[in-house]
């Protein structure tokens, strides 16, 4: 992630970016939408595994199994929905950022002669 910040200007003003870096940003965002629910689920499952060892001799295993099943179901749903939703959000954002980038570069080059954007 640190390399992405350095290479693709994460956290910087849009004027420092260009279409290539915007595309790389969205690729990273797509990867995070997939890996974050998985990482979150694995951390929760590790805590549930600890509870499993603690309550080994009791009848408290059923709630742990239910929580683990719900956690895995949430991960599957979050990855599916996140990946499908992010595709349309990325396309919308890319179009918007391209318009902003075009207006910014046009106003820097042409100044007040830059044409008004069409909506």
C-alpha cells in the first residue's frame, strides 16, 4: 500500500494525477473491496477459534458454530456485492474524474477561453 501511495499519488490533489494513475487507483480500490471482507472475516474466525478452545469442555460450541457460519456467509455476500457494485461505481467515477481532469487541464492551458462543460 505504501508503494501505491508513492507511485499513484494517493491522497494528493487531482491535478497531480493523470488518467493512468486514476485507473491504477481504481484497480487498487477494486482489490481492497475484495480483500477487506476476507481479512475481516479471517480475524473474526481467529477470535472464534480462540473461544472454541476456551469453551472446549462446555456446551457453548453451538453459538460459536452459528457465529462462524454467519461470518462466512457475510464474507461471501460482501465479496459478491462489493465486486458487483464497485464495477458500476468505478465506471461512473472514471467518467466524472475524466471530465474534471479535462476541465482542469483545459482551464490551465486556455484560461478563460475554455469551453463550458455540457451536462
